[in-house]
C-alpha cells in the first residue's frame, strides 16, 4: 500500500517501484489523503469547482498505467502550501489518530504487508506531506503492518544536479521558479544518503512512470509559470530514464548497513526464509543477508 497526500505525488516518488511490484504480481493499493483541489491549476480546470474530482480521476488513470487497480481517498481536503490552513477539513489540521484509524482500516481490509509513507521532512516540507509521515506511522502501528518505508529522495545527487543546472543558467532557461528549485532549498529536504536503506532500480519502468505523470493533466499547467511536472514529462526518453533511474526509501527500524537494498520486499523475503529454517538465529541471518545485498541482486 502506498500512502500519499495529493494526486500526482505517487507518480513522482513511487511510480517505478509500484509498477515493478504490480508487474511482479503483487496487489498494489494507492491511498490519497486529499483530492489535491487546493494545488495550482489553470483557471479553466478550477472554474466549475470540480478540480478535486478531476484530480481523483487522473489518479485512477495514473494508477491504471502502473498496473494498480485499487485507489482510495481518505476524504480530507487539500491544505494548500500554507501550514496555517484554517480549514478544519484540511488534512494537515486533522487529528492524526483519527486519520490513522481511517488508513489502518484499509491496511486491515487489504492485509497489506508493506506501507510506503514519506520522510519526516515531508520531502520539501508541505504540511500535508509531513502529516502523511505522522499518520502513516501511527496507522502501521495500529494495523501491525510489518514493513514501513519512507518514500524519499537521496538529496546529495539532487543538490549536485540542481547546482550544475543553476550555475550554467539552465535552470533559468527551463522557465521554472528558481526559488522553488534552488539548490539551497533542497540542502535539508528529503533524506541524507546515510539514512537511505533502499535504492530501487526503476529505469525499466520509466515508460509507465511517464504515463502516470502524464495522466495528471491538470497538474501540468498553471496560469503563471511552468509546473515541474510539465518540464519532466517533456524530457526525452533517455534523459527521463536517467533522471528517474532510481527511487529511494528509508525502512523504519532498519539501520543502513552496506549497500542499499534493491527490493522493497527484501525484509519480508528474509523473514519468510527465517521462518522456514529451523535452528537459525533470525537476527544473525538477517544481518548476513543485508550485508550481502549483491546476492539479493543476483537472485532477482
Ligand atoms: Zn503533494
């Protein structure tokens, strides 16, 4: 189960991993806390007051492109970028325990083994994204979900790329808002490389990821400025596949040890193996496997 704040977040942070899980035969459920109705959009998409409905439809289409047929909406309102949203229905203002109960009910119903949430920073700090982290962890505790993964980005290469794009003036020429994409802004966003436990190869699913991003048509435009998604979906395929060659996660309770794991189900596979082998000390054998990640890579 992949838990998100707004329609389109799943495409940016987790689409490759979800497409891979679906292709491997796993049942994948996407849950969004809000319908994204407070995000930027062209006036034409918001005029009739049905932006939220449109964005949930787009999410269903994006999910279908990834091979995920099950999309749920927790029913909260989008807080927008202001942390001080006074809207009582806003997700960022919701009682975390109450929201966690709603999510835990879906975790129970679907018997989910793995839940993805966001890192504690909420990526770049959107109040709804920080709430996804908080609520997701509480829900997993309630439902007894075995593996919780924070979907994140390794900020070191991100800052490196943005610094180059900034210094060479490419950032300016792309027409994106410099304040939104400045290297300084990302120096504390997402996660430091030392925290990353999973680095999932996703280049093989770049076509599905781009299709998911493209499905979010109302996210690609605004009446002022250029939206990030619009820039990304226009990248040539080989550049797109390079930019999105990996997705990153931090598993709750796992200390990074040796090379990052390349499979979000690795912990479950090790647990299943330990269950089946009598006389093995589970703790020792887990460390053995974690320490030999290339073995996992070969086996897959
Ligand atoms: Zn979002």
